[in-house]
C-alpha cells in the first residue's frame, strides 16, 4: 500500500493546512519513506485540501493519513483511496500505527462544510 501523510512540523495535519506530503510504501508491514514534497494546495485560492488530496492520488497513494477531513475531501476520495485519522500524532507514530492496524479508517467527515466553517 502506498500512503500519503499530510504533515506540518512533523505532525499529522489536515489536508488544507499541511505544509508537506510524505509518501510511504508499506511493504510487508514495514514503512519505507519514498519521498517528501511541498503541498501544492497550500497556496491555492480555494479547495486547498482537495488540491492536496488530488496531488496525493496523482503520486500513486491509495491511502491518506490526516488529522481531520471535511465533507469535500471525503467526497473527493470516495472510491479512490482509504482515509485514516491520526489526530495529534507525529508522522513516525502514525505510519507505524497504520502498519500495525491501529489507525482508525473513516468514510465520514470529522466536520461538516469546508475547513473555514470548522474554525468559525
């Protein structure tokens, strides 16, 4: 499984606010860092999270680790990639939790509306 992690300051972030995307391959349950890239959505005028998620898919991810996700992100990923929640975890702990089956998978948003609504 190829996994994309939304990150900010070495902690799992939400797709709309992450600074980088880290890509891992989970071969035989062992996480292997493939690459790191700047989040192309961080300077987008709108739908920053969806821009990040699209980039993750374009880079081959079939699973995404985030700390939270809104309905637009869930709808975009439906049928394309699995979503795992790692709220408050650092990158290393999150990827190891996923490889050991301890991360929660979701098909529902952690909040309604876009990110802006969530923080108002």
